[in-house]
């Protein structure tokens, strides 16, 4: 049976949504959950489910802590969760805690896949066709060299093919125009190299993330994180504007009742919680990094994401792709 280590500490909303998300996931998938954190805080939300056990540790990485100090805090929840996977006592880590500490520890303790100079955060985005695209890097590497973006393209292609089940994923390079000569010095250099890869479509713009023209969008972590945060902001703003407009009149409220299913579908397709978290690609084990404000649904979906990554053997597939490179 698959064993999943879930870091229960450090999230914005405390322990309860973490535990509730695990319970919901266990209703739909078979796995053993190992909740890592303060036993006294976790126990109050648990029942007698034998599929859940607690790995107690009293410390955790606080949001104000430096990620570089994570290696010294060996009794922290994320350190202990990563060690469980490193020692093959669990198969994947899920964490909504300090993302910088999670990335740093995963890279140092799991090690990088041979041929990968920098791991990348791979974030799922909604598309107008009901499917998803992925962006990498979404924040792990603010400053990148051309070789890093080439690696992101290879890893993104393998993830889209093996985890998202796209038969022939198309890779685009995020730029300020589709023309071959558009972009900064970095993207122009990357474009020339990626042209030799059969799955490379060319330059893409921001709207191509959502219009189903490509499955994988490659960029540096600075740009990727800006896109991610802007997209989250737009989705939240649209939701708020809709609610305000609906509440303006009785007729609008009546119309909203008939549109209830459409609104629910819109939320499912655009809300971050429906995508769970983001895998860190390029390390030798599986880790899913969740939003700090993750609710129970986000944790539940992150667990499904981790199971899919394990079942698809994406780490092995990425490793093999660099051997063949």
C-alpha cells in the first residue's frame, strides 16, 4: 500500500484542514497516511481510522524563518516528513508549510536527478477546453540560465505525458510575442536550443496558458510566479465582482439561482484548491508543495496528485529522459 507523509504544521489555517483533507482522500483512495507534526494538536481531529498514524515532532518551520535554516531544524515537521520518504518509510511528501524550506530540504535530502541543475515547481492551470496546462518554473528559480529552461521543458513534457496523460504534449516558451525574434536575451537563446525538440511549438504569450494551444509553458521562476499570482488574483476578483453584481438586484438573484451549476463549475475549474499543489520536479523523490492557505479540498487534491505521480513513475521517467538526452 502507498504511504503518504503529510506535513501538518506551518499552514495558514492550522492542523484541522490538513486532517480533514486526509479523511476525505481516504474515502476515495487506498493509502496509509502518516501525519507529521505535534501529536497533541493533531489527535483532537482524528478518530480511530487505522489508515492514519501520527509521526510526532514538536517543531516546525515558521513562515518568517529563513529557508536556509531548515537543514538545522531536524525535529521540524517538514524535515521529518522528507526523511520518511528519503528512508523509504513513505512514498511521497505533501506540505502546505514553508515552501522555501520544502524545496530546499527536498533538493538537499532527496538529491537532484542526474542531469538536472535546478529543480522546478510545476503548477497546473485551467484551460478553456476543460483540461489543464502546466507552468514551470513557478517560483523555485528567480534567475535562470538557458540550460535551466531547457531542463524545465524536458521535465514538463514528461510530466504532461505521464501524469496528465497527454499523448503528444506541446511545449511553448513564454515570451512577449509569438514571433521567433521576440523575447529577452534569455528566451532568444532558449528558443534556438529548443527548436531541435520535436514537441516544441515556439514562443507563446500569456493568453496561451489558458487557450489550449499548448500543454506546457516554460519560463523562469520570476515570470512564472508573477503569472501564477496574477491568475489567482483575477479568479478571486471575478468571483467577488459576480457576487457584488448578483446582490445588486432581485432579478439578478433570481437569475443566479438558474446559473448555480454554472457558477459551481466555474469555481471548480479556476480555484487553486481543485488542483491541490505543485510537484517539485527534478529531485529523486516525490514531493507536492501546497498553497499556504490550503483548505481541506486542496489537501485532498494534493494527495490525489501525489498518488498519480507515484503510479505514473514520473521521477523514473524524468530520470530516463536525461539519460537519453
